[in-house]
């Protein structure tokens, strides 16, 4: 969508530039030469727009973060970013699912390698991988023990302690969120 809007915005500007150039070159060229130059310029413009789209898509793809399943990583945020950027570059459901391995590392990649043959479409992949991070990070019982034993160090800032407690609560129950 964004690329289409950009291309539509560039076409009128390119036409104006072409018309201006044609006005300036008109006295020195014959009509047949001007017609040939004009169509060649249109081909160059189309190629430039295509090259620019390819460059933008490349930048979008390169900016997708890697997910490894570490305790502080949020699978929902990562999936949302991956989905948004895949939609921008117009990947269909199958293409999204196939592009995932390049953005996985560690235990998340191991999980993917053991499940990728069973999952072909994006929605199934999201449903399958979402609980993965809660299973891998720690069990609910372990989270409760960590919460029980969580104590603020005298040199630890209050906000940091608060965030660590909230994160443990979120890991224990996904429905537990920070009210602020």
C-alpha cells in the first residue's frame, strides 16, 4: 500500500519534470526525436520507481528483529512487527510462514525446525508459536517461586524492580498486565 501511494505521488511529479524538459528542449529538437526521448525517459522513470521500491523493501526486511525465545523477549510484539512488515512488502500467508526462520535464533529456531513441516499458513504458525515463549522461558511454578523470592536490592532503582516484578507476573499469567 505504501509503495503504491509513493509511486502514485511520484508519477505526477515526473510528468511535470518531463513536460518542463520537453519545453526547454523543443526548439532544438525535431518532433520525432522529442517523441523518442520522451518514451525512453518514461522507461527510465518506471525503472527508477521499481528500483526504489526494491530498495525500500530490502530496508524493511533488514529491519525485522530476531526472536530467540529469551525470557525478556515478547513473542506477541515480535509477531506483530513481523506481520506488519510482511504486509507492507505484500507477503501472502505462505510467504510469511516461509520467511520466519531467518528471524529466529536459539531455542526459538530449534522449536521452528521441529514444527515447520506441520505448519504452512501464517495464522496456524501464530497459534502454534505464541505459547512457545511461555513454555520455554520458565514454568508457572518457577515464576511463582521467583516472585516469592524477589527482593529489591538496596542499589536497584525502584522502577527497575517494579518492571521485573511486572514481567514475572506477565510470565506467570499472560492476562496479567501493567495497568499503567
